[in-house]
């Protein structure tokens, strides 16, 4: 029979065991809590930096200073000999680019290379190459370059639709020629429209971050913590021209689509919804008895276009496209920039407070679903002119470095603007022209007004504005 003393000792041991386990469990819980706190405050960005540093290149673009109107009165070799400051000079601009394929395709900002006579690329391993421009997109401020190289280390595309406000990102580039520089920040906003801050800005939607971006970062990579490309750094808003808290990147989903279009068609394919919109406010919602401020309202529908053919009405409120919410015009533009003519989208709309789902087949600006390819021989087909490069004697006589002489005019934009045969075109939209290919590259994707600069045999400079 077990004595009371032994029973008491057994009970004491059991209690001590339970107490020890309880203390150990409390310590483990505290350790896990502390670990959670530490992990939530620390984000390891080294992997993303290592993945992206070799994929970002340094761009050196050689530009030529343009002659002014006054200079054209003094285009005499003797005069220029004693006035060298009046001769055109080459200067350099710098920026960044991102390798997107193993065989040498690079994406950057259009403003980094626009008007460049020569583009030099330096890789992170110090190798240098001369790049060719495959295509440009002025509207989205993007350009695709190509270098003769193999087995490069490209960045993998991410999905800019999936990024979240508050998540960490890296900006990789070459600010102030400080090559291979990495800065970090968080996503501050999505679908940001800068047109309200600058009338010169054409891009309608940006990713906003607080990663430090300065001169030279343009065209560089915005990277998530997985080391994926989620944007191309393009702009800052600052009173000084230097970083002052926020930077802006073009979403990679737009970048992917622009790159693909330029490679396949030589021209970016743009769609037209066939309607104009206004954003909602509290006053509008109250007047129309709306239950919320979500969506954007159809202001006008273009007859016989995409929205009209899909039976969308003025006053309808567009809530979603393919299950993506649309609460601003910039969000709508970001979605549409990812499509080509002929794509069908599913639109969730509100009509008289009743929800509807309507399928819309997107069209191009001409109102068709055809792919619009890059126009070749723009000089003849659009400008209405046969041109030829001027010879060295003419260049020496007039003190110019380039030019295309109009030998024959036909019905076209130049003739309509009053241009005469014999006119020498030296620049289009401030970009020098030497060959017909230059005209094709400058005007192939251009819409709207164009500035033509040149001179007649009398040596006087003339400016013409044409519309294409």
C-alpha cells in the first residue's frame, strides 16, 4: 500500500513538471512574438537587388545642338570659322535602361534617347555597345533598343496590377552617373495622373513611390521584393529638378504591351472605347441618387463606335472592366493601354441604379479592329514629297550637317502647308533628318501637329506646322 508521503511527493513532482512546461511555453510564445515583431519591421531586399543590378544598363546618348533662326542668317563657313560657338555641337545626355531579353533588347524612356545621333550602352560588367532604336512610343514615354549581345541577364516581368500600396520596391539606375545605384521605398499610390501637375506630361497613369529617383534614373527599373520588374522609372515632381519625396514609374503591364507591339508591328496598337467619361463627385451622386461614388460616368458616346455598338448609353456608370475596378480616368487608361484592337472586354456598368454586364469589342482610332502597322515611306505617302539627301557642297555652303531636299511635291501635308519645291528639311519636331528612314522613324507613330524646320536656296530659315 502506497504511503501518504509518497503520494504527496508524486503530486509535488507533477505540479513542478506542469509549472516548468507552462513557463517554457510562455517563453516560447514570447520568443515567437518577438520574432514576429522583428520580421514585420525588416524586409530583406538583398535578393531583389542582386537579381536586378546586372539587368540595368547605363545609357549615354549623343545629341546635336540645333541651329536657331538667327544662326541661319550667318551660315557662312568664313563667318563660322571665326565664330565657332555658332556651329552645331554635340552634347551628351545620360539615363538608364533595363535588359528584357537574353539577346539584347532593352527598354528605356523615350525622352532619354529622343533625337540621339548615337546611343552608347554600358553594362554592369563594364562592356560597352552601340544600340539601335527598334521603336519608340512618345505617348507612354517608352523606347525599345537593341544591342548585339547574347546570354545577357534580363529582368523577369512582374504584374503591376498585383502590386499593393505600402509594399516595398527598389529603384535601380544611374543617378548623376553614379552607376548601379539601388534605392528603396514603398508604393505610395497607383494609377497616378500627373497631368494636373504638368501640362507637358503625356503619360496618363503612373506608379507613385517614395524611392529616391534623380537625374539619370530615367529608364531604370522599379523592382518588387521578388526581383521582378514592375515599372520603368520615368519622372519626379520637384521644384528644384531633384528628388523631393516622390517618384513615378510606368507600370510594367503597359511596358510589356508596348514592347510587344513595337517588336511585332513597329507601331503601338491603341484602342478607343468610343466614349468620353467624367469622374463622379458627391454633388453628382446626390443629384442622380447614386448609392456610392464608385465608377466613372459616360459623358458622350461616339456614333457607330465600340461603346455605341455595344449599346452603352450616355449617363451609364462604368464600374469594372474584366473584374478590375475603375474609379478614375487614369485607371481606365491603364487598362485600355494593355489591349489591342479586336479585344473583347467585359464591362460592369450601372444604369439607372441597375447593374448590367456588357461586352465591348475595342476598336482603333479609325473605328476598325485592324492592326495598324508602321507606315513606311512617310515622305511620299503622308508628306507628299520626293526627297534626297543634300551633298557635302550644299552642307558646306549653308553651314549645316544634314538635310533632305524636296525634289518633287505631290498632294500631301507639305503642299497643303505652303511648302515649295527646293525646300531643304533639316529637322522634324526638333530631330535632325538625313535620310528618308529618319522621316519614317520620327513620323511613323506620330499623330497631330508636326513642326518642320528648314531653309530655301536663299538661305533663310522657315518653319512650317503640318497636321498628320
